C-alpha cells in the first residue's frame, strides 16, 4: 500500500479536494447465543481438568476474563475447585446449576429441557 503525500492528494491548483478512501467491507458482528459464563461452565463440565489457558483459547476469551468468570461461578456456588498436584480440577455443582435462574421464572434446568424439546 502506497502512502500519498498531501501534494499528491491535492489537485493541480494546490487545493485539497475530497479523498475517496476504500474501506474493507465490514464483517458481520460475531455473537454467541450463550453468555461467557455459560460457555465457561459448559466447557468445564465436559473438561474438568482444563486449564484457564485452554478454556480461554477454546472460548475466545482472555485468561484474565476466564479467571474472573471462574471466580464468579465459585462465588455463586455453581463451581468448586480442588488441587490435583499442581493443577486445578473443577467440579460443576449440577443440582445448584439446574436450579440457577436464567431470569425470573426460568431455571437452567427448565431451559435445558425446553431446548431438548426443540
């Protein structure tokens, strides 16, 4: 890509005209049906020995964000961790998770059943 000087951009009279700049087409905004917390706890449920780095890579989040989410899930009573040597092993508290309200009147367990019925 060649950078143009102001002289090259200006017209013959030395005045600067409008410069047309082509922008690459915008890609559609990427979003996910499940929240970050939902992605992390779902991954941990399937991979209890996963490291924060692995979870971050798979969920496309930073390690710091995953660390904070794991902390939130522990504080919320949905997740426990225990040491296994130098590594953490995570335990999803399934009964507590099933009873967790997604919004008033709908728990995770009820949501899972509704999705399964689709």
